[in-house]
C-alpha cells in the first residue's frame, strides 16, 4: 500500500480510501449484515487502508452505524471521515454529536462541510456564526481533528476556496473523463498544502460499464479500465486519497491491489487521451467550461456533463446526474435563447443548443 502526507497535518494516509456508501444489502432492500460489512472494513484495514469515509444518509442512513460496529475491534490504526451539509451552527453540532455516537469514537479525524455546490453556497457555510465557526469550536473542544470540505464546485471555484486556506483537506469528484473540469482546482489545493481526496474515480461507473468503448484509456500492462482509472488518480502528485465504494470483500482486495502510485502515469495517460482520435469520446463534454458564463444563467457545462450519460445510452442516469449530482433544476434548459455564445466558445464544437433541447424533451 502506498501512503501520502495529508496536506500539512503530518498524517500519512493510504492512497486508496474506503468509500462507505456501497455496502451490500442482505435480503430485503435496506437491510445490512453488519458483521459482514464490518469484515469488509477489517479486511481493508488489514491490507493497509487507513482512510475510511462515510456520511449521514449513506446506505439508508446506516453507513455510520456500520462503521461504528467495525471500529469496536478494528485490527489496525485508522482515520475516519464524515460530513454534514447544514449551514446552521446548531444543526452542524447536532449532526456532529450524532456521528460521534454512531461511529463509537471520541473525535472525528476529518470532518467535512459537505456538498458545497458553488461559491454562493460556500459563502453561506462560511458565514459568521454558522457551520464553519461551529466546527472551529468543536475542534477546540477536541471533537474534530481536521476541518475539511466536500464540493462539486468547478476548478476555478475550488482554486478560490483553496486560496483562503481554511481547510486541511478538500474532497471532490475527479477522473479520467472529467479531469479538465477540476484540474486547476487540485493544482491550487496542492499549492496551498491542502490534501485532495477524490471521489468518483470510475465516472460513476461510466468507465467500467462501457469498458469496450474506452479500452484505449488503458496503458500497457493494465488488466482493466478499473485498474487504469485508479492508477490515473493515485499517480497525481496533487491527489492524496482515491476514494472508491466497495460492496464485497473481493472488491476490497481488488481495490487495495490495483491502486498504485506510478510516477508519470497520469501525465502519460493525459497525453494518450489527447492523441487518441475517437469520434464517440470526442463527443463527450470534457468540462473545460469555456462555454460559460451563459448570459441567461443556464449552467451549460453541468448540463453537458450530464448529457455524456445520454450519449452513452442511459437517459435515466443522465436525469439522476442532473438531479442528484449537480442539484440543478432541469427547467433551466428552457432559459436558453439560442444566442449561440456557448457554441462559439466551445473548444470541441459541440452542438450545445441541440443538446439542451434534447434534455428538455426528456423531461417533457
């Protein structure tokens, strides 16, 4: 297992992190075998994984309880990460205290201000007397060790957040398909000595469920796109931990084995992607955001990234992406006036207006 310094905290964490939102159900939907799930966690820990991430509401609001069951007799040292999305100080404190009880710990190693969507949202969380100030108070009481942030912000927004140096770590979505969208952000975080934890390294399953279409992503010697995707993230100098969800002991072992840090691997992969000419891949939005800002407030890049799912044949995942990942109102597509400003700026010359219309018809 490879380990990296978690920013300026002095802690060394495993490059692969256990994402606690994909525990397998047992029998009926919503029921979990806590002992088996705990054995998954213990096996990960025995294999050298020491970064464990959870949150309220994961796995039908049972993920923290599952970790709490495992922590009672964890085989080795570990760090636990959890989160709260409230901007209110009272709700933040209530959530923190509940997480401490569920997890059976006296302090949370990495506590995240959760699911920050843009700078306006960020400013609400940071407002005086709100969520951030409450975490600072909790830290002074020894209940929180390091204050972190989890975000879906763009690369330049993340750069702004990192420049304020309020957090020891930042968790964000990053993978082979969307790296251009947040590349600036992870570089800024690294420059400010902030740890970067990446989630969604497999593109929400987009890569592995369409492996035959993306096999050119693989480097020589890679056995699968799964392996290539994990190594791509792990081999970034700027990335500290690669979070992946795990749903079986076999999956735990596979993740621990395949996530290796290989100097130069990430840059080599980026060069190969740029050199590879594939019409289907070229039709997928890379999230560079040159199309924005829209003069009428349409979140163009977010719609285009969601449209990637439709390009690969799954309207339902596209709709879920818009609603759950980006949390944007699909009706915003109808604000498009077809002025063409976005298409003029698009470096890929994508038919953005046409795609916005198609998204609109999916919901009509």
